């Protein structure tokens, strides 16, 4: 059952231009490791804005820039490997960017299509967003929350490093699941 904040009409409360609050946002991901477990990580250095047009959702837009060197998986050796030329190659490709190209309502959700650029390769990606609420913090700032998810293929972004396992399969799965928890502050 939907709550009022997630109904399409709830978008009226989220209308406006918003700046992502990096202290209260998690740009997370997960990938299969050794065919048996998931490795989770996130990025800690990013900036983005989005505009919601509640009267015409298709006129909404978003932009995000992530600093690739800010990748964190709670393992220093793995983080160093992910930053190397085997994966993100942060020296050559210091940012990941997303720029929306289309937005549509899908029931209670918002589906945002955009150009995701990773490792110098741009692909169109759909991110499904759920509005989790709009509120005012104790200092009078209006905040909005969204949870988003998408799946991408590492290979489609030329991230092809891997190692075969003696038991069959590969060390790093191709599918990357994006789990995005965004809080943003309304701009004047």
C-alpha cells in the first residue's frame, strides 16, 4: 500500500531544485565476488543537483559527478586495485558522470533515463526512484529523500579485468547493482 509521500500526487511536495546533501546520501554498489558473495562499496566524494517538475515529470532533470578516487569497499588493497588501470583507472578517468535525458512516472515510482559515463564510456541507464518523503529539518531547511536502483554491466563500460576460478566461473561478476539513497536540500 502506498503512502501519501510515494503517490504520484506526492511529487508536488518535492517540486523544485535540489542539491544533494553528501553527508546524508549513499551512492552504493555491489558486485559478486568469487561467484558466492557480494562485495559492497560506495563513493564518498560527489556533487549533484536535480529539478522536479511535478506538473510535467518529463521536464524534470538531474546531474551528478562522482570523483572515482573516492571509492571505498572497506578493504584498502581492494580499493587500490579498483582505482588502478585494471578497473576505474582514476588517473585517466577521475570522474563518473550522470546526466538525465528523460524522466517518466511509472506508477508510484519515477524512472530516470540518463547518460552514465564510467571509464570514458557513456551508456544510457535507467534508474528507478521511489520518493521516500519531504520534510523540514530543525533549522528550517526543506529536505527530500529518494531511493534509487539500477543494474549495469561492467563489460559495457570496458571494465573487463577478471580472473578465472579453478572451480569454474570468475572472480568478479559482470553485473553491478547500484543502490542509491539520496537526501537533498531545496535550493532558493
